[in-house]
C-alpha cells in the first residue's frame, strides 16, 4: 500500500484527531522577525527555554534530520459540560482529564507506527509541547488553523479548544495551503481578558496572563494580580470562551479527557483542604501534577485571598 497524505489523514481521524494538514519543511520566514522581536522584547518572560536554539525553532530540518514534510494535527478537548464554577475554584478545560502530553503523544506515535508499517523506509518524530518546534506557526502552515488575536490556534470550523501535535518526517508529501487570518474586526478576546494580557492583537504579555501565572511561573502570583484571578487556579479560558469560532466547537468523545468523579464533585472547601497525598493521587495522571502541590495551593491562596492554607 502506498503511503499517501489521504491515507495518513484518514488514519489520523480514526485515531481521534480532529484535523490533519501538511506543509513543506523549511525556514518559517513570516515568523523570523516576529520571533526575534519577541525574544528581544523579553516577551517570553521566565520561559528562558525559548531563547535556546532560535535557528532550530525557525527551521524544523535542523530539529529532525532529513525532514521534508511537517504534519500538523489537532486533538479536540472541548468538554460537553464545564465543571461547576459556583462555590468552586476553576481549572482550564485542557486539564479536565488525563495529561494531554501523554494522550496526544500516544496518538501521534500511533500515527507514526501506521506510517512505518505502510512504508518501512519512513522516518518520523512527534512533538507535543516538546522540542524546539513552533507548533502554532506550523499549524498555520499546515492549513489547520490560524493564530488568532488571543495568540491561540483557531480552526475555522472547530474553534480553539484543541491540543496541537507536530510530526516531522522525511516523507515527501504535497503541502496543503496555509490557513489565513479570519479574526477580522473582532476584539472579543482582548476585551474579555481579565488582566489586559492581550496588549495588542496577536501580542500576549505572559507576565500578565493567568495561564502563565498559574502554570509556568515558579514564584507566587504578584499581589496586584491576585484580585483578577476570579477563582482561576490552573489556566484560564476567558479569551477562548468568548471567541465566536468556539460557537462551532463540538464536544470531544475521548474518555481519557473526561474529568474524574472526584474532580467533578470538588468544591471550594475540598480544594482548600486538599492534602499533598490527595493531590498526588487525584492528579497522578493529570497535567496539573506538573506544577506540584505547593504551586497549586499557592494559586488557591492567591485566588481565595485566604492565608489559612498550610
Ligand atoms: S488566558 Fe486569560 S489572562 Fe491569558 S490572555 Fe487569555 S484571557 Fe487573558
Ligand atoms: S475572539 Fe475574535 S479576535 Fe479573538 S481570536 Fe477569536 S475571532 Fe480572533
């Protein structure tokens, strides 16, 4: 059986991906100036890993030897029901279920296995939030979404609640047309951002972004921003919830991404009294475990204004 892009796409959809597209590997010319300005203006905040290997980030052929094609994949995580917000702290929808790094990587690797079974000469490697790969830029190049003013990848028919996986391969496949910007005059995400982190269209100041503050920032949340958390203790979906393209979001059907019964039953008091043992058990397979118990409890303290947490 010949390995065509149609067969790869068909298999990707069978594996649960919602979109699959292809791009010719090369230097990301459009992102070149933007990325260097981004670093120069220190907009990466404490994400210093972004300063390493900038030339690799702009050219995937330097990341995985022999790369000729980039495959972009989206995995939908939009839930059929949001966790209750009343008398509760809020976590972002991407953290409801099992750690997406694992869920998405497993599927991307299954797609690579299929490619290798079909053509034993194929070499390929998957990246999910790992390696120096500009995932959002490649999603655009693969025609599966554009980067909206909220700096997230939006698929015109599916919205933005999806994880991204990128596969680099030496297989030569016909590229799809890159996606174009469909934000138009809309500014809903910028208007809805509680902290003003979207300073300009397509420009995010991570030092003000609740997702960055509650997940990436190692230190405590600055006091002047605590009042803006509105109960958010892990991530923030405010700029996605208002995006008109998410009106088309279809709930996912992946059991691994569903919240546990314990998480569904959790309310403020449960979070406030969460012990480290409970945390380890409850978030054993969740991306929330990556920030650690102390950081989560500090976030809860910041979000609640309470100082009574151990
Ligand atoms: S994630 Fe929240 S804080 Fe960050 S830009 Fe979006 S709305 Fe603003
Ligand atoms: S809310 Fe509007 S401006 Fe923001 S990403 Fe969505 S479409 Fe673009």
